[in-house]
């Protein structure tokens, strides 16, 4: 079976792990954690980073740091991984789900403008959702598959309504917009995941990048909110730090970030070149000026229903190709059916037609040719 995404751990991972064991630093204090944070901040184009136990933990602590709390609403696109919504729910808040833009698969900035204008009202500097009376506390754009959202417009709209912006950039390390790195797009905090199937992995892990007192608050909250050595805590914090063992793997991985992202982009280019002629296939969005980190590549199948997609997935697996369907939108998920949800036509129409294809950084051209042949055969 040609796998969907497996990590490449053939660099300094083993050597750095041995250093952890030899030094006895295996927990959440250690030289690799600091080194990893410096490397993530540099790669993201941010002043500083705080490493976390997972991307989900990073989202939760970031939302907490910007003030999201009980009964608030947080605006996000419905087409995302469930963790984006769960992090909001962990704060006691509720997602407000908006549709994606069809040509980007990220939060529809035009729709955001409409709902802020028509469905909220400003009261004493607070942005209130008219229908529920809840405070809107933040906007959470998601950089789908490593493609940044339309941050120029989203950030301007958020600022005009006094809303902080936390970006779920889980798979977007290495992406750029007009040459700008991913943390320089205007979000107050930007969150990455280093889960096992992401382009850069620590086994499990995440990071929040940002600047100044806000990032210091993230650091404080992620380490049980203890200002000093004594067991005095000044808030309800979390045990969300990354360990030195995870960071050791991450340091070795980040040494090869540029090569990994380049490999992902070439995989995408090869799929698109080879499948260009199939009129039942379309490709992932590529807005001008945006360089996606290309976490996963794949195709969109035209003129197919959910059953047809299931059959296609099963057929490709029979051919020895690991394939996956894509995220089911959050407004269709059992725990979030009651959440406010606005205009989901694009998400509803596309999510089940997205087919992600093998995209490991180490995918050989021969294996990719086999995938391409199988897709052509099955989609004809
Ligand atoms: C991977 C991912 C996450 C979750 O990260 P974990 O490290 O697995 O907790 C969150 N959001 C998006 C968009 C992701 O792709």
C-alpha cells in the first residue's frame, strides 16, 4: 500500500533523542524545547514561539489568552478539522460557523463582512451576535491544507469590530503570501501542529507564535500559570508544554523544513500536470500570490455523489493506494449541530468530493506514477 503521509525521520532525529536520554532531560524543560521554539519562530516569521503538547492544545491556550470565555462565540469556517471547533468548546464558548470561499477553501471574507454588518451590533466596544445575544470574542481563520486565508480582509474586518484573530495554521508552516511568511499576515496569534501526519512532526505537538505580552500570556497559561518557583498560581492554567523528547525530534525535522515543503510542492505539481487532461477532475485552489505549504495534494472529483466517492475510495485502496476523503464540515458534526451556522452551500457541495492522495515527502516518482495511473483508470 502506498501510504497517505508518513514522516521522514532519517535526519538527526535519532542522535538528538539519544542526547535527551544521555542528559536526562526528557520532560518539558530542556535545551531542545528552547531551540525548537527559536527555530519555529524563525520559520514562521514571528518574534517568538511557545511549544505545546499538540496543535489542539495550542489553539485552546491561544483562544484563552485572547480572552475567549464562557458563552462567547468564535467565528470560524465550517470546513475544518474538528479540533478547531473543539478548542472553542473547551473555552466554554461556541463556534459560529461560516462558509468557505469557493476559490480558496478558507473563510469567506465577503461573508464575514456581511454577517458582522447585519448580524452583530456593537455595544460598549463589544461585538454582540443579535440572534443569540452572545458576545463574539474572536475570529479563527483556518489555513486549509497549508493555504493561508484572505488575511488582509479578515484582519481588517476583525479589527474594525474589536475582535482578536487567532489563525489555525496547523499545516501551514512554510507557506507565504506575496513572499510574507505565515506569521506575518496579521493574526494576533498563529498556531501550528506537529502531529505525526503533518509536514514537520514531533510525534505529537504544536506551537503558538506571536509577540509581546500576549505570547507571554500563552507561555504562562500553558505552564499552569505559575509566575515563580513556588506553587503560587494566578489563573487556571494548563499543562500544555511540549517535552524535550518531542522537541528533539522537531529540531531535527525543522532542519529540513525547506526541503520537505519543496518536496510537497513538487508532488502537487506532478499530480496536476499528469491529471490535467481529465475533465472529471479539478484541483485544489491556488490564489495568485499565495504559496501553500501543500500539506496534502489531491483532486476534486466532479459530478459524483457521496456513494460514488465511497466506491472510488474503495477501488483505489484495492489498487494499493491509500486515499482519504476530506473533513466533513463542522455544522454537520453531531456535537455542533446547534451552533450558529451561516450559508454552508460551498462546504456542503464540495467536502465529500475532495480526494487526498499519497503526499509523503519521501514519495518516489515511481509510486506517484502508480497513484496517477490508478486515479486515471478509476475516474474515467
Ligand atoms: C492537524 C490539525 C489540527 C490539530 O492538531 P493536533 O496537533 O493534531 O492537535 C487542528 N487544525 C487543523 C486545521 C489541522 O489540520
